[in-house]
């Protein structure tokens, strides 16, 4: 899940930039209706046109951990129906990357990966996973990632100008006063109006149900009788939706950092605020425990509050040559949010906060820009656009929270969760103003599917462990694995988790339900 303090409802995943050709939405998309929840006919799977792309990818990964592996990369294109109401009708292109380790033996098939979001690139994820997954898995599987419809290089949704994204990130991160909430609502409306004007009826095309159907066509095109899948965060929503639609086509699904399928929007937003507060406290305790001393002093939370007050009074400049932006509290909190996803970023956050206190926000901007996909030239990837389009297309309008209730929650949660509560509350308004057809994600028990492995972290900042517990209980064949660690996602981070997941993916050995791995 990826949060944006009152604009983006959800998203996640680590991005590894890949260059390539972009594509635009087929003109006929504007004339097609959003996909319905039933499929009138089985569409035919199109072939994937693969071409070698080592020359493009190898220079990008040179020097990265895992780049010494003997990997080859192929880039692919294929077509899927725009609307599954018209499975033989107009199509849109999808972009894929396939990674293969030299010397594979007893190949099982393809491991399809999704890094989350919605809005994160599955093609990028395939590259990153090829560098980081255990070699035991790579010896048996090709790693395949695709950019879902509307994402990355697959007919990307692009409807939010860069200057508007800059304004959204810089906006008040803790809107509690009437004026602050009004400003947040106005930004949400401006974004929604621009996207509706750009895409019209086609905006509802970008939804999780149809992406799951796309994934089944890709499975067929890859030549696999059943799907083997590794999904993180939002990728657990996509994977469980696939299992609901196609239970007999599941070989093995790993759903890591599971998004709670049961919570109503209020409960989910409050849980995320509470988890982020707890994760900041864990970050603070880790800093204070440093033998060399914490650069943020004995009370990192107070340090951050003072820094936010400083940035509110006088936005903080950056020492990076040519940088003209100044860090507002919104930029500071975006940097904090990004770092809490991964304990490996905690030292970077510590140094960035300390430097900002001394008048240099360069490190703050580095973290914030990476979170929202801002590039050095001031342009953005379409991460935010796709995140909103997919998140809102998945949302049932009946679950919308009234504005007055949101205002009350912003004030209440702002007291209860001082860093993240108010922003989480105002985020509940995001999809209420979104003008697109909706295809809500179905309830999911995946009756008849093979065992599905669900993973949750005790210290996950954005997808609390309770979500993994609920998803496991909902899925008829769900099996829960818990990691007692900090950060977002668990695999492949520790030997205990790796051993359980590897055995499941390779040999279909299902771990004991409720297995807990230490941090």
C-alpha cells in the first residue's frame, strides 16, 4: 500500500527504473465500457512478442547487489481486451520483462511477480526480483513481471500534471483545521476533474478485476497450466482476486504483506495510521540505541515535530545545485513515510532529518521524490496517476465516508495519531470525487484453490498483521506465515521465511499454518 496523506488512497513496491518505449491508450478505449464482473466468453490468449533487452537492462543494474548473477533479460509485448464484456473487441498492449538464470534445471515454469501499488511496475519488479530472490528459486523458474493496465509501459494513465503533483506533495500533511481540510479536498477535486476530463468513460477500464483476467491470459501465453505467483502488498489483492476468479488455475500463490480484505475504509485508514505511528517509534528507538548516539537526540519524535514547525515557518532549501524547491512539512513527511517502509532506509532518514534541521533538505527531497516517482528533470512516472485510477475504480461508492465525518475524524485522529492520523482521515475522501465507472474487488474465499500462502509482518507500517490474519481466514485454503520483523514485506529477508517460501514455491510443501519466524 502506498499512502499520500490525503490524496492517494493506496499503493506500494520498490521501483527499479527501466527505460523503454511508451504507449498511449487506444482511441477506442474511450468508447468501451468498464469491465463488468462477469465474463460472457473466454478471450483467446495472444502470443507474447519477446525481444532480447540485456543491452538496455544490464547497464542499469551494473554494480547492484545480485548483478553478478548470470542473468538474461527479455522484454515482451502482448494484447489483452480493453473490456471483457467484449472479449473479441478492441485491445490494449501490456509490457513484460522476463529474467532467466543461466543453468536452469528441472524448470517448473514462470514465477509471475507484482510489487504492489497499485501503480508500481511489475516489469521493474521482475528485474529486482531476479537480483534478490534465492537462486534455488531462480534455477527452477523464469521470473516474469508485467506492467498492469494503466501502469508504466502498459497504456499508462497520465492525467496529473507535474506541477500539480508537486503541489500535492508539498501540501499540509496533517490537515486538521477547517481551512486545511478544505485545501486538501480542493486538491483531490482538482486531480479528479483533470483525470475525468482526460479519459472520460475509459477511466474505469483500469481496475483490479480486469487486471486479474489479464494475468490469466498471460499465464496461458507463457505456457503454464497453472499460475505460480508472488505478490506484495496491493499484489496480494490482485493475487487473491485471481484466485477467486480462477481457483482451479492456482498452482502456488505467495501473498506477502497482505492487504486486509475485510476492513471498511475507516477501520483500514485508522489501522494504517496506528501502524505508521508504531513504525516511527521503532525507528526512533533504533536511533536512540545507536552506540555512536542518535543524530536526532534523545527524543526523535520531538526532533521531527520541531523540524515540521521549522519547515512550516520557513521552507527548507536544498544544497543540490540547480534545485529551486524548498521542503515544506508535506515533503518532510513524505520522506519519513518512504523510509518507514524499509529498515534499510532508516539511516538515510536519520541523516536527511539531521541535515534538514541544519538547513539542507537535499536528503529529504531524495526520499520524497523516490516515493512518488519524481525524476531528476522534474517530470514524474505515472505511479500516482495509476494508483488513483486503479484504487478508485476498485472502490464501491457505497462505502464513501461523508465529508463532515471525515472532518471530525481528522481532528480526532490528529490527536490520537499525531504524525499520520489527520492525513489518513482526509484520504478517505479521495475516491468520493473520482468520476469513473467502478468494478469493486469481489469478496474472496477462492473455494477450490490449492493452498495459498499468506505472509504478514508484526511490524509492518502500512499493511498491519491483522490484514494477513483476516485474509488467511477468508481464503478457504489460506495458510498464515508471520514474521516478527519491521518494515513492509518479508520475503526474501530471513532464512526462516526463505526456507518456508522456497519449499512452497518449488515443491508445493505448505508450511504449518501459523508458523512464526523471528525477526
